[in-house]
């Protein structure tokens, strides 16, 4: 069953911005990439570091600790030293509020 939770007003998450929310499912990073919204687990599978403060390269987030890359769109692990994917969550805008579904 879906469990949509509020992240932010859509106006507060403009293209190029990101936000981390703490949820029952752990910290989740929400990105606005050129108007498209994506949400991924904010935990690197290499050594548990947070990802959201990392540099973005297109649709890839680069772990600030040791440089592993993950696809922001789907959580796929793309480069070592991480080898496991992270979870990606559905995102929607409902009545001007960005929401994520943490019960995917
Ligand atoms: S904790 Fe992310 S690459 Fe090491």
C-alpha cells in the first residue's frame, strides 16, 4: 500500500535543487533535475555515507566520501567502490506539495 509523505512545497524545490527528508524508511534525498523529481535513499552502499551533499554530474550523484556514483533516476550503482544499488522512491506533486511514497 502507498504511504505518501510530504517533502516540501513544489515551489521550494525548483530545478537544480535538492532536499533531504527523514522518514520511517530512513533519510531520503529528493532532487529536481531540470523539472523532473526523483527520490533516492540517502545512504551510500559502500560505507554508509550520506549522498545528498555530493556533486551532481547530469543524473548521477557522486558520493562525497569516496566517489561512487549512483543514478538519481533509479538508484542504480554505476561505479566502484560501491557495488549495490540504493532504493529509489516514487515522487509526485499533489496540490502543490511534493510527496514521496516510502512504502514502495
Ligand atoms: S561511502 Fe560512498 S563511496 Fe565510500
